[in-house]
């Protein structure tokens, strides 16, 4: 199976919540990675989303670490929409 990963940065201007993360995340820029796999047997390339992950600061004390959390891309879009609302 052929797979690919797409990476993008999203920016939040205000603190926000995402399902699957049990704390409020601060405003800032976050890297989001989407893994996709090629659907074979079609005459043109079509990819299916397998997973979407966001990189956030881990809730550790005294150290600086990052954790990758799997999220629902629709929940991410809803959070971005809320952030953009006046």
C-alpha cells in the first residue's frame, strides 16, 4: 500500500479545546499531519485519510516535550472556525 503524509501549520489566536485532549491549549501555531493511503484499482490516484495528528506541548513539569495526539479533522476545523468568529 502506498502512503503519504501531508503536513501543515494551523494558527489559533485564542486558547482552544479539541476532543481527545483533556486540557485547554494556548493560542499559537501548531503542526498538523495527515496520513493518507492510496486506494488502488482506480484509473487515477485517489487517497483516503487514515489519521490526523496534532503536535502539542506535553503536560510535563520541568521539561520541554512534545506529544502527537490523534484528532478528528472535523473537530479541528470546528475549533478553527470558532477561533475565527468575532
